[in-house]
C-alpha cells in the first residue's frame, strides 16, 4: 500500500471521532480521496488489466527502440489493443509485424502470430455481429437463428487461418474448437466443417427443459460492462424484485434497476446514489442494521495482486430509494484484495456479522492478507475479531460460504481457495461475543482435493436435512477452448474444471460424489448460483464460466437436479449457454408467476471483452405448484438469514420433505432472501416448519395452500398473505432490437 493511501485511510478512521451532523459528508469526502488514490495506483503499466496504462508505457519505449525491438514492442501493443477492444488496430499491427519480420529476416516466430490473428478476427466477428446487432440469441451455444452472423467476414478470415494452423498441427484442440465455433457462427456447422476437423457436441443432453428467453435488451437492463456482480432483491419492500449490478473496472459505475410492477424496469442508478459508486468485482447484500431494508456490500481488488489493496464499501439502504456509503462510520474500512464474503449471525445475538475472504500469496511476505471476521456491535459498527476467533487465515481465497453443516445451531464456514485449500471451519459457540472456530477439514474429508477452487456454496441438493457443499474446481494451464476441444474429441481424461459436489453424510464427514452426480465435466465456473427452475422442489445449478483469455469461448452451463439422483445438463435446451464470460448470477421470480428467472453479468476482465448482461425469463417448465415465503426476524436478525424452512408435502400419496436455508445463494451472485420453493405436484403443504436462527424458536403451520406469497414474522402464528401482481414483461418491437443502445 503506498504512503498516500495509508495516510488517506488513517485520516478516514480519525473521522470516527466526529459524530456531528456532517459526519456522513466528511466520510464521503474522505472516500473520494481514497478512491482517487486507488485509481492512481491502478494506472500503472505493471497492471495487466489496465491496457491503456500499459500502452502509454509501450509507446514511450517505442520512441527509442531499434528496428528489431520495435517488432517485439508492436507485438505487445497489438495485444493491448485487443484488450482495449480496438481489434482493427490489433490486426493492422499483426500484419505489419508479419511483413516487417520477413523483410528484416528476423528470428521472430511468425507461426505464433496466426492463432492470435485468428482470434482477433473472431473477436472482430463478435463486435460486428453479437454487439453491433445484439439480440436474444447472440452468442448462445449452439449458435443458431438470430445468433448466426449477418456479417460473415470476421469468421471467414478466422476459419482460413485456423485451417492453416490445423494443417500443420492437426491435434491443436484449441484451434479445432474455435474453428468449429467459427463455422457455427456462419450457420455451417456441422455440414460445412471439414470432416477431419469436425467436433461433436461436448455437451450432450439426456434431459431437456423449455427454452428461456433473454429479455435484457427489451427491458433496457442489458448493462454492457466488464466482469461484475449482481444482486436480485426487493430493495424497497414493495414485493417486486429489483436488480443491482457492479463492474470491476475502476471507473465503471453501479446500476440500480427498479422493478416497476407493470412489466418494466426503471434505471434509478443516479437517483439512488449508486452511480457514484464505482468498481467492484462482486457484490452481496444483507440487512446489517436490522431496519428492514436490504443493504449492499461492494467487494474490490480480487485477482489484482499487489495492485489490489482496494477498500470494500458498505452501502446503507436509507429506505427512501437512496443508499449512503457508511464504510468509514461502520468500521469496515480496510484495504485488501478480495471478491468474496458471507453474512451470517455467527454469535447468535440476532445481528448479522461479516466474514471476508482475502487473497494472499502465502509464500510472499508482502502479500499477506488475513481473512477478516467483523462482529456486529449492534449500533451500526463492526469489530474485526478474526484473530480471536481463529479465522485470520492466509490463503488465496476465492469463495466463502456459511451454513450449519452439523445442525447444532451455530453457523459454520467453508473456504474455497486457489492454492487448493478447502477448509471447513466448525463454529464451536462463543466466548463473550466472539465465536470460536475449529478447523475440521481433514476429519470432514476435504484435504484430498488439492485443485484450485473458486465459487462455492452450502445447499441441501437431496432434501435429506443436511447441508451439502459445491466447490468449483478452477485449475487450468491452457485456454478453456483447449479443454472444450479435448472433451468434444473424447480425449479428456482429467476432467479439470469440475463443479465438485460434496454430500453431507450427517456424521461430520462429506463424500465427493461429483462423478456419480454427472458433474465430472470441464465447467470452469466463476460466477454461479442455484435455484429451482422447474418447481420440483430440488435445487438446480447455473454456472458462469470462463477466464480472462479471449480464446476461452465456452458456454455457461445449466444443470437440472434429477430428483436427488444427480444432475443432468440442460444448457442447450434451456438456451442459456452464452459463449461470453459468465460472472455473477442471481435466481429470482421477477414476474411473480411462481417460477424462477435468472439475471447474470456477462463480460470479461478487459475493457475489450465487455458484453451485455442477460435476463433469462423462465417460460414455466410445467404445472408444478409453489410457495413463496418471506421471513421477518424479531429476536433473530431481521432478514432471517440463517433461519431454515422445512416443508412436508405429499405427491401421489407419498410424503416428502423439502429443506431451504435463508441465504443469498452462491459466493459469486446474490439472490433474494425470500424463499421461492417449488413443491412439485403436491396440492397442499401439510406443514411449514420455520426454525429461526439465533433465537432457536420453532414454528409450525398446518395445511398451507400453495401458489401464494406469505410473510411470516417470528413469534406470530398467523402468516400474512401478500397480494402481488403477476407481471407480463414488455418486449420491444422486433425492428427496435438492432438499434437499442445498451446501458453503460
């Protein structure tokens, strides 16, 4: 951390002594100082994610370089132009390098230019088709219908280069996969692909669902940003789900789309104050001050290493449609690289606490960023007690989640890290107000899996009353196009990138059931979440995939729960497999018709890899019934996070149970706290059982009718039925799609 930034944060903490009417204004001014410091620090040519700064540096070196060095500098400049989205300049430079290298008779490896040139042409094809003429089918795998390119020039030139490459290296799986995609964009797959290069679909389906439809452009909620976060939640308590987004570009603003309850959304980013908040690879939400309105946490610095010492932001929901940053006032101000945190009441006092997983390089003494545990002081402030609680851990943490895995009434932690660590930390109760955790990872069976790990969550996928765990493998040493190609060729034996599923045995141990559950596939999940797309009462999963490489063009993936017997891929039939980078995912019933829809952030790490976000409307998969329950805590925390719901239903005379915890879902994507629960063909809910976290109170409600919205308040034995409209989201006229300007 540079000296100026350290001074800025120190001064910000000093402001806590000023409690007068202008405390918020003073804190806001200090945050502007800190933001500027972080922006200045990021404008460094060593920042691989800041191509503009790197280009300035390369241009300065170019002025004094000899003709041979110029070739190498221009090669790097071409790559930076690609990252900035100036693909025409990338191609122009590659052509110049090719010509100059021949004239100068240098040892420059021209063959390595061909794959990058081919990728540049593919990206040009995306810019001229999927972005310029963006529609609901753009970049959806397999590409068909409106996704087929109108302008064939980019893909045609890419095909010519990939065929040259494969002529020399017929086993180049990356090029083979991208060649097949290029033919697909022209509507020539599989019939037009030379047989020797033809790949079969690596994502076969034995199960099918009805197709979702992307209405983001119609509803003017298709934010075109880099990688970022998503929250789907009712921020004004009117019963209709709103959307908040972030993006990790240091100057990219947050967005707030208010659900108008009439089939439209309004962009209230400016009025809410969220437009002033920039950057943030991930966001999640909670009601930290128990006032009944959901607040927002912005997480920053993830993946940026030494340049990632950025502050997180706590944004207080004022209940009037506006948000105020209270990071300084709350005591949460610190500067560490992170993108993951989990809210829960870890000491059972009725107030939400916060665990943040930071990114450390354990072998680098200058990159030690211990995890943080902030205990809620019940007055709007927090205290970091990570050391006392035994959770000030040093790992490159990419995902954290919390839940009661052993059903003892105390919320435990699971940590997913890039160094191969997967930690299960048992909450043993509290000493004074501080919870104490014990590392039981080895006993639970997590030390055997050493691959890099990213997105994670607790959920009860088989409805046996015990929380299971997903921890997504994120280990790779080649582009994801290579792994897709090997899988399509039947050559993949490693199954890197699996969504690893751990079944809770109910005795403190877990079993890796990835293989038998149908998840031993190369998914490479980043942003991900879970929900019930078909209202059968079993939780399904949707994975946002990718990595920063432009070549990593692989679809996002959806898996349907096969009634606790495993998961079946339904990506193709659902029409949700965008080839663009998939980040934060939020399931929610936006139109209040009883089934869950999906909003997700799309776009990569670089400015030139931005892409419009998607809003996948669920068409209704069947006539299954459902119940929608909002819990309000009294002695427990107001949002009822950590409380649990158990439904008893009968289908065809057979009794079954459905279990749900109140949480926001996965570690990279934040969904509503209201429980949207499918009950299959059951026509009555025999019993709804609520176990309130913190107070331990158990309430039971008999013979509850399905297909309604209920609010249950802790201690009140009369559930309140809420009347909400079923919305019909409005579509643009067909001709308007190609002229619609994306929100930026």
